[in-house]
């Protein structure tokens, strides 16, 4: 796996953890190393097939059911 691809995958994996902890998307983008939330959203969608908001909407309730 090329180094750049590895970095992107690691960033998106960390972003998913933060999304499931109810962190704000714009904060996540900076925490995982993106300078711009739009760049983060594009990279996230390329890797997961969903926008960060759609991913959160789809998976958050599944994880946090009572």
C-alpha cells in the first residue's frame, strides 16, 4: 500500500471513531490532519462511499442504542 494511501486510511479510521463519539465534523477534520473540512469530506466520501454526516446518521444510532 502506498504511503499516501496508508495515511488517508489511518485518518479516516480515526475520523470514524471520533464521529461515533459525537464529535463535530469540522473539529474532526482538523484533528485528523485536514486543513479544510471540505477536503476532509471529499476524502471521507472517497474512502467510505458516504459523506461524514451520512455515515454518522447511518451508524451512530446503531452503536448508541439503549
